[in-house]
């Protein structure tokens, strides 16, 4: 029989190894692609959520301002006695309020017929009181008619649309939200409405700042799918011009159908990943309507709280996922090619050894055919053949043993090929046989230090004996265990790890090895903590944001009632802060806000809370005060301390190029503030009521 060539044995050895290696590479590539996809989806959800939160916070502040103006004493006097003196006083107060806020295009009182009685415009950074000859009739506008239908105390919030003056859309465009409430005289008779025209661009700018990481593919749409803000400005405000094609509903109908129906979510379509979150601008006691795109056309009707929505939408194109997947497959392909070359060389050497053995056996058969017929020669030849066969059998047995060992090592190598995950292989008694370079990089243990030990080498001490007993029981029943675990590196550092253990059986079904794949998830844990920080803390000042402040105020109310003590809520507003932004730039304003936060924290105890509501508004919560007059005195002392600290000069860096050209990089700025105080002595009062009290006190102080 002719001896088989080395190529035959090479194919026999190499093909199974190559199949295992390629299958492992495919599994690794898919795992990495899933990880990349999860990361992208998490980033999209986080940024869309931040943008939606920015929109909600702006509208809440406008509603508080309207409630303050509607109950203002100057307005009540002008309503009951509309003399020239009272109207001039009201216009002056409106102008002061407009200057301090800097975000309202118009502040107006319209009488019951819809004619403007008092109007203050905000022009080039200064309030302008409109003379009587410049006042207009607004009785035909939808916002007047819809507000007059409300009960006293209810608030109308218009759709976000473009401002219309004298029957035409104002150019350049002014995105506007009109917030209005009906007013009555002392006898309860309706005497018109108070209305604020809020610059929508301020709200959209806050959205842009919060979503700058995804600015190239995030937008805001209204309930009909029209763009209010888009990465492509030419697509915005289509409903104001009757252009139905300029809407998400027309451009991506399949995606819009799902986005419109769901409050929030993520959706993968052929054109990419859609992520959205719904913003509900209306609160209890507030109303809106469908609005109208023409000057004197009434709205189609009132809409409920859940119907007035904006959608923060991000669309990540499919090309981004394709590019990320292509990079992963390219990297995995290079690794697989190198490993195939190494294993191919080893299999070729093994095939040559087997081929040599086959040729030796063929020579033995030929020698046996040439024996002499004589008994003596046959006997001698027989002894020689027996001796040669014994030697061949010994060599064959030795070669078979060596081949089995090589095949076993190849199986282990194919399973534990080098990758980004740490891998260790143990025998059935859990003694470590082999580790890869990723294991060394993650744990700090070299292969020589780990081999011969057991995985107890990595135990952190954070898990109980019951935890490990459950792990071993699951392995025995299912042959697999995976989960999150805390392990210890060689240097003593404890770190989080995602661990997958698989039992490997031989051809006879007996347990041969355990293969463990481990991934250091420290970065993921840090990312989760960063997300928590973004959800509960202001990214600029690092102070608690509105959400965390509300939670702490609720806890403070409960604690104060339980201890029989009192507390105080302070609302602080910086005077003329917008002028600093307009003259020295937003970067200088941010520096001032950070320094104010530091000074506020230095004025209170560690047990007290300092938070930022947004813009230039801060909140201080004082707990564990004495009762009665002593609590008032303690709160006033802290307030005086804050006023002094805030009024000290600030040094801010100037970003204006003209100033830098003259060598002036820094400039001193003086800032004052107004504080409103609300005492806390009743656990039944709500957080909203406390904020309203402090807000009213602050405006009286201002």
C-alpha cells in the first residue's frame, strides 16, 4: 500500500482547527459589534434626555414670571383705576422686569376687547415702553381669544411658532412662545389678559448646549412632526408657511408613526437609529390650543396637557453603524489571519512527522516480501522483522501519544486564542493550566505566576461562600455561568469584572476543562456613575440640579416635622446677569456662575443644600433651625452673609478679541443679588408652594 503524502495529513489536522478559529473570530466580532452598538445607543439616549430636560426647565421659569406679574400690585392698581399715573407706574415696573430678565420680547396688558393698554418691547438689550399711538389691536389673534376662555389663575401657553407683527411674520424670524393668563378687577370682572412673549431662541439655545455632543443629528419637532430646531435650518418652521413636506412626518413616515405614538424610546430602521423623548410643557392649571399660522385666524380648539408636546429626536444614520462594524471586522480579520498562519505552520510540521511514519511502515512491508525460503533465513528474517516491528510499534505508540498531546494543545489554543478578553483554562479540579496576555494585562499576574494555582488567587473577599456555591451549582447543572463579580488584581486593587465560565467536555462526554472569559468593566461602571452625575447635578457648577434639589427639599420637610424644628428655603437671583453675558460673552458668565456656587457653599453648613435651578437662579435649603423668632434671625444672618459674599468683586477672563489685542485678558466685575426667604414650619406644605413663596419674596426684594 502506497504511503500517504504529508499534504493529506495537513488537511486532516488543519481544517478542524481553522473551522474552530474562524468560528471563534466570528463570535468575537459579533460580541464587539454588540458592545459598540450598546455604547452608541446609550450615548444617544443620554444626550436626548439632557436636551428634553433643558426644554422643560425653561418653560417652568416663564410660568413663574407670569404668575408674579399677574399678581403685581401695580397691575392691580392700573386695572381698578386706569389713570395716566397708574399706567405709567405699571409700564415702569414692566420695563424693570424686562431689563432684569432679558428673555422677553414683549410684556403686555390687553384689555377685555383685545387692545394693548401697556406694552414694553425689548430692543437691542434695553426695554422700550411703547407710546399710546404704537399700541395695536390683538383681539383677533388666537392667543387672546383662547386665554379669555380660561378661569382666573389658569395659564395659557401657545404653540412655539414665529412672531407676527401687523399681520406679517417678523423678519428675521423670532421663535416665540406666548404665555398668558386672564386678570380681573377687585369685583371679579374680567379686565383682559397679561401676556409674555418669550424668546423661543433662548430655550432652543439651551437645548443646543445640552445636546452639543450630537448636534449634527438631533432636532426638536412639534406634535405634528414639523421641525422647530434642525441641524439644517432650512427645514425649520414649515407649518408657518403651509409646507407639509418640511416635516419629519413627510420625510420619515415610518419612524414618525412610532415616535408620535411613544413617550420615549429607540427604534432601529433601515436608515439608522431613531432615539426620542417627549417634552410636556404644560403643567396642572395650564392650557393650550392648536394655534394658527396666519395673523387673524382662530385656533381650531383647545388641546389637553398630554396633547401639547415637543419631541427631542436624534437620528444616527445607518452608515455610522456600518463604519463601526467594518472597523471591527477588519481588526478581527487581521488577528484571525495571523493565528491561521501560526496554526498552519504547526499542523504542517505534524503532517510531515506522520508522513515519515507511513513511509517507514511501507519499507517494512517491502522487506518482508523479499525473505529467503530457507528456514534459517526465514527465522533470522522473522526475528529481524519482529524486532523492527516492536521498534516501530514503540515509535508509533510514542508518536500517537505525542499527537494526542498536540491535538489537545491545539484545541485549547483554538479556544483560548488571544483577544481583548482575559482567558484562563483549568482542569476539572480547577487548577489553572493556561492564561492569555489579556488575563495578565487585566489581573497583573504573569502566566508563570497563575499556572498551577486556582481561581481563588483572584478572590476579592466581597462575595460570600453562598455566592460561590451557587456559581458552582449552576456550572454543574448547565455547564455555564456568567455574571458580574468583584475580583482583586495582583497589586491589591479591587475591580468589577464580567465573567463567563464554560465547561468543556471531551469526545467521550467527560469533563475535560473549564474555560473562563473575563472582561474588566471598570470603564462601564465609571460611565454609569457619570450618567448619574449628569442626571442629578448641574454640569457647570457641580451643584445639585432641580431634580435632586426637589428630592432633598421633600426629605427636609419630613425631617423638620419629625424633629419639631424649623428650616428655611432661600431663592437667590443675580442682578443684571444677562448684561455680563452680552458684554463679556457667555464664557465670562459661566466663570461667574462657578465662582458664585463656590461662595454660596462657603456660607452654609455641610448639612445644608446649595442647588442651581438654572440660568442665574440658586436655591439654599437650611435645616435644623430653632423655632419662632430665632429661626427668622438665623435665616436672615445666613442671607446677609450670602449677600456680602456674592457682592465681592469677581475676576473673569475676557474672550473678546479686541480686548486681548490691547493686552487686557482679565476684567473685574461687580455683581449684586436678590434673595427671597420662605420659612419651613409645616410638613404639609408642598415643595411647589415653598418655591412660590420664596420666588414672591425674592421679587419683592428685587
